[in-house]
C-alpha cells in the first residue's frame, strides 16, 4: 500500500536523523502536528503534496526521497 510505504519512508528518515515526532513538528514550524505525523507514518492518512513538501524540507531531503519508486 502506497500510503504505508510513504509513511514508513518518512519514519525511517526521521529516525535516521535522530528526530522524534515532536522534533519533526518543530522543524515544520508547527505547520504539522504530532497527531498528523503519527497518522502519516502509520499510513492512516493521505498527506497532501504540500504536507509532503514540508516534511521533505524539515528532513532535509528531496521530495522524491519520500515517494517509493518501485
């Protein structure tokens, strides 16, 4: 399922950078809340492209890194 793969990728990147969900919220200037981060990472919500963009900026990776290409 695409949403689960995207969520897992975001979680992997966040953890690899030593960030908690709260830290990631801080890096988005509070534009995304922890509940939404949790739902995205678990694949329970369909994030907008703008939300994915904000997460890519916060994680300091290209947007394409968040989308699986398989």
